[in-house]
C-alpha cells in the first residue's frame, strides 16, 4: 500500500450560498493539489452552510437539500475533482424520493460519487432523519470511513468503523465555541472575529482555550490513538450564521499526534503524509489484536434507548 498525502481545509462558509461555498472549495482544492495532496476534506455542510438550518421549515430545508448523486453539487464537485485530479470530501443536506432529509457527506472523484454517508446523530433541525449505517470505502488502496461531528463523540461509532476496516476516518465537524454543561464552554463574541486584524491575540485566546481547541484535545487524539487510525478533522472558521467557529482543521496520526493543523485566522488548507508503517506500529493496532469480545459483546450490544440532549442551538439572549 502506497503512502498517501491528504489535505484538510477550513473556510468561512456562507449560509445557503452553494455557489460561493463551492467556489471556495474549488480554490482550496487547487491549493491542496499544489501541495501534492490526492485527497482534500472539507467540513460538515461545507456546501450549504450549517447553523442557519436550525430555523428552516421542512419545506425550506427540502429546497436547500439535494438528491445524491443526481444533484448539482455532486456534479460540480466532480468537475472540480476532474480539473485538479483530486478526490474531494464535502457535506450538504440530502433529500430522497420520499422527502426524507439527511445530513450527508460525500466523497467524489474524477468519475463521480465514490461514497456517501448519512450522519447517525443529527440534531440541528427536527426534520432531519438519522442515518442507519456505517460506510467504509477504498481510496488509493486505503480503507476509509466517515463519521460526522457528534457521531465521533459516541466512541462505539469510531471503533465500529475501524473494525469494519477503516484505517483513515474523515471527521467533518461544525463544532467548538458553543455552550455546554462542561466548565469553560460557551460562545465566542463575533466582534473578536471582525477585529481579528487589529487584535488577533484576544481571538486566539478564545479559540485555543476551553471553548475551542483545548476541549478538542481532550478527546480527538484519543479516538486516533485508541483505534490506531488517521483522523482527518475538518471544521469551519469564522461566522456560520450568527455563531463563530474556530477552525483548527487538523490531521492526527495513529499515535494521536497532530501532524498537520490549520492555524490561520482565515481560510487555509494543510496536508500530511499517511503511511502504513505508523498504523502497524501504533498502540491501537496492537490493542485491537488483544481484545476479548466474549467478555463484553453482550454488554455493548445490550438494548438501549438513545437519548440526545443538545443545549447550544440558540445564542443566549
């Protein structure tokens, strides 16, 4: 299996403006290609925008959503992939023939759709239907998976995707800088973003503290380390509707180390080399071989009523 160079990107999307967002995806894909990457990953709902959807009716959400792969956005991604000889991963709202709506993430190459994943734990809008399956697919000889945002906080999802064969898991998010029961969490004042050229320090302190990156570092490296995987984390930066996001898109190796990270206070793309050697030498690779599922298969698989509480959909008045 050959080494593979993968890129992750961050950018400030516009709510509902697919043309603008796809143009930014095109430009950042060109940058990733110039850096030698074969694959570039963008954040959750990077094509459509995300947070604005919390206020949409089902009819309005259906207008934003697209059929996959027949919709315009997948066709446009295919054109971009063909132009730059790249594989592109990006997110959007999907609808089906029965007017069900899903939070989708697609992998698109020069010949069209390679893989599609539907978020298992959506909550931005009550009209969105949860997905019901894991997805594992091949890219350049590597087995890859996708888990969107909250899906990665449920640790069984990461383990299951890995056990299905994925050594690379794409983790598109719209996260951080939101309220939580966790101490230190909360929104970041948008005025800091608009004043970032004059005062980058105050914004960076918020972005890197417990509202942002410091929280991410509590759990994301563990997902990579425990499973012996490459985690390709993508997140927007700037205003997503009325909520500020802090970016820090990054790639973590199977040792849980950050090997590439976006650090600009603006749009950016970074790349990292993915190697089989790191996977096979990682602790997670060994731990999986030592598992004794007869001890806990029934415990993990016991009947359970899912419960999900989200507290950050609206800013404080």
